[in-house]
């Protein structure tokens, strides 16, 4: 059941990002939507994104996270931040979007996350996934990705972890 929900979320995220004209690129050219047969360890895929006040408000409406550090500048500043903080799960959603946007039929089955530094509304982000393992199973490939998101121009990772997706043969 969880894999189905993750797959649906990845699909929705990918469609929404495409409808918003978000930049999607791969550093391993020619791989978009061609399946796992061409995936090799070391290949990287990335997506750039800037989250706006409207994005944060939409996430609040959708998920109910009403913490004022996300919606009120003075509350965020009182908590020690320079401005409104983007919800971690909102920008962590870039990882399934990168995978789902590059591989038709991908089923996102797990993700670990380590949030290291806050992301503020208006920060330019780059989410990167790197293939670290590919295992051929009977009906699909199990692909493990290292996941990293950082602010453009700053090599410090804001959230990192690992994701596993099942890709069609």
C-alpha cells in the first residue's frame, strides 16, 4: 500500500512540476523515460526549483502544517530564522519528482531523510539523485539512489538520504 501511495505522489509531483514549467535536467543524457536497462551506477539526475510563499501556503492547505514559522515572517524571525521556512517534506518531494520524471512506471518504495539546514522561501534549490546500486529482479530493477538537495551556489547539503525505486524492465 505504501508503495502505491509513493508512486502516486511521485506521479502527481512530476505532473505538477511540469505544469509549472520547472526545469528538469539529467547529467546522463538520453536516459529520460527509457527504463532501468540503461541505468548505471554513478549516473545523476537533477531538478532545480524555487519555492514561493504560494507554494508554502498550498502545502499548508493540503497537509495542515500550520506551524507559523512557515507562514509568518515575525514568527520565523522570533524562532531564529531569517525568513519563512519551507516545510522539509515539501522540498524533500523533489526526490520522487526527479525519479518519476525520468522513468515511466517508477514505483518509489522508500526514502531516508536527514535535514541539515533550513530552506527559506525564495531559496534556489537543486535536488540531485545519483544511482548507487542497480539490482535486476524478476519483473523490475531495484535501484538505490543517493539523494541530495542543496541551495544553488552553496555546496552544503540541506537534506540528504537514500531512496529506493522499482523501475520496469
